[in-house]
C-alpha cells in the first residue's frame, strides 16, 4: 500500500514538474501581444478597487485598448480570468515573474487533474500509458500558447475548473452525494466565468462515463449544474446587456463553412510534436478550395455518425472525441476575422483527445503483437520530441519581435504577419524599423486600415510630414464616411502645422461625428481648442 501511494505521488509529481522544467525559459520572456495592453499599459488590474468591475463589464475593460477599439464584434465575459491578474499585479506590478509563475502553477495543476481523469476512466490501460498520455498533454508545443503566453490564462482556468467539475460529478454519481453535485456545479460556474466555451461543455459533465448509472439519477444529481448555468447567464446578461456571439448571419455562415476544416486542423495539431508559431486562421483558410472544404465536411459527417454508432460499445471513446470536437467548435468564429492565435484554443480539446487516445491504445495495444519495449521506446521518443519543441516554443514568446518574425518566416504571404511586426516596433519607438513592415502590410492588404494608419503615425513620428499627409489623404478617400476614416483624420491633424489649428479642429469634430466614442479624437480636440486660446502648440507638423 505504501509503495502504491509512493508511485502515485511520483507520477503526479512528474506530470507537474516536467512541463514546468521544459518552460523555465518563460521567466526571461517579456510581455507580448495582448499582455502589453492588459498588463503593461492597462491600468485596470493594477488598482484593487477595480476588482468588482471585472464581474460587471466586458473582458476588454482590462485592456488599454478598450476606449480605442470600442466593443468588439464578439462578447467576452471572463471575470475569474481577469480577477486572477489582480493577484499577479499585487505581487509584481508590471514585472513578468508573478504572471509566469501563476501560469506555470495552473498548467501543472491541470496536468495533475488530467492524469487523475485518465486513471479514473482508463483503469484497464497500463499506468505507464496514462502517464505518457498526460506528459504528451503537458509537453505539447502548440498548447504552449495557453500557458506560456500570459494572456492565454483563460483556457487554463477553464480547463482547471472543468476538470474539477468532471471529477466531482463522477464522485457524486459513485456515492449518490448531493454535496459533490453542488461542488461540481460550483466548479462549472467558475469554468463559465473563466471562458464562454464552458457553456457547450455542460452536457459532457452530465454524460460523464459511469457504467450502470441511469439518466434519472444523473439528472437529479446534475440539477445544480443548471442552477450554475442560470447564475452565469444572469451575470453575463447584466454585464454585457445581452448575449452576442457574431456580427451578422454572413459571419455565422462562414464559420459553419470553415468548421470542418478547423476541427481537422485542431485535431492534427493538438498533441502532435510540430514546431509552434502564431497563426491567423482567417488568413490560413481564406484561399482554401471548395473541394477541400467539402471533403472536410464529408469526413466530419462520417466521424460523427461512426461515433454515434459505436457509442454503445465504446462509450468513453465517443464521449472523449465529441468533447474534443465540441470544445473546439466555437473557435470557428475567430476563423472569420483577423484574430491571431490557435494553440490556446486546443487546450481543452486536447484533454478529450488524451482520453480517446488512451482508449485506442488500450484496445489496439492488446491486439497488435508488438513488444512492450518497442511501445516504451516510441513513447519516450515522442515525449522527448514534444519536450524539445516545447522549449523552443517557450522561446518564441520571449519578445514580440521573435514571435512575429516566426510568423513572417512561416506565412510571408500574409499581410498581418508584417503588419503586427510593424505595429509592435512602432509601440517600441522604432519607427525607422517599423515603416518597411507597415508599408508592405498596407500594400498587401489595402482594405485593412490599421496598417496604413500606423504607417502614417510612424511617418509623423520621424518628421516625414508630407509622406504622412499623403497616407492620410489616400486613407480618407478609401474609407470615407466610415469609422475607419477616423484614424486617417488623426494622422492628418498630427501632420499639420499648428498654425492650421482651425482646420485641425474641423477634422477632429468630423472624427467624433463618425465615432462618438473615439477618446483619442476627443482628447486631441481639447488640446487643439486649448492651443487656440493660448496654450502651447501641439506636437505635430512643422
């Protein structure tokens, strides 16, 4: 008995420690991507008095971009994920170490719970196989986007509380315990408050594999789960004044069209050891042929029908695969717009794939006459390859320059890779380096105003006022009478000499007519008006 406990403790220690050791390089990483706006430039999480606001507002409230971008096309309500940043901010302010440490601990805890889930669901599979599968999850390079990238934390919190809900509900079924049923509900509510995807995961808690348990008992013990869902919907509706998941029917149809391709893409990348880089699914799928999409849809249909047919005999396998596909499906919405990121959305689906792989290994491993030493060598080789690629992926998040350089090397034909590099360099005050990237992005994607706006602002910053005026005029002409024109109006104002203050004021007033919530236009207008009454001149044109 003592030996069994020691072995169990060692297994849990290994799945916690190995990913932590592989990602120790994270502590040299700076803030990248969304981290810059939430932690480094955002003020919200650095004032504890704002904590209640995390539960009453859109998740964008934590970002310094909130007033500039307005309300995004898709609602995000993640108060627990946002609240966790208050803890880190209290410990280290705008230093990175506490944020990285929290993510490391969360990922380690999730790995421990994944192992417990596999132990519970797959007792017929060898302990070494369960340990190997958990290590594959913990060391998967593409999942690094959830736990090495600081702002991927919402997926960590979602996975942690969802796994807790699963294990608690299984215990409730085994012991007919209403207390554990309520614990499962509390955990599910925490998962819902961490990320919206938990809404589609509720049925998988109710349907948790437990042979011989009638549905009447499941529904009775699972009633608190519905209470948790209702509480979440009330909180979300109060915070967001509605529930919005897309802009229009066209966006929804495009998401459905790309869904089969996304699911195949996600399954292929979730646990396999391949090099990581930041991706934009919208750009990756933009030129996919109709035949490929049709083949993906046909394959998805065949898979779903097969899972339903085999669910009676292989219930755990079907449950796990459907869990993976369902958890990944909402990601189809981000494939319809420029939204860099893919790996963090594979985090929860990978849990289902681990279970499914365990069932498969347990079933076929007994029927294929291969020596155990061969299986062991293959497993160790795969784990080592994943660990090496995870170390490499960790270094990818060292700085935005490195992260975007990788994306450029992998996707040189996509404008966003050049554009995001240019915008990052501009934020760092390196406009001389940023201008070639921004110019290329603006040339490759003239319909996207952000690259041209940042190009114009960089030209102003280096004193190339005439070139900036040219960018502003072309942008105003192309995006006239739309909100996108506002950025070019700002460039035009900043490129003008202070002697033309009246004209600057007229342009800024037009900016506010086009977008009443544009705070940068409002602030600049106040400064122009103050100058006209005798205040110091604006920084800008000659």
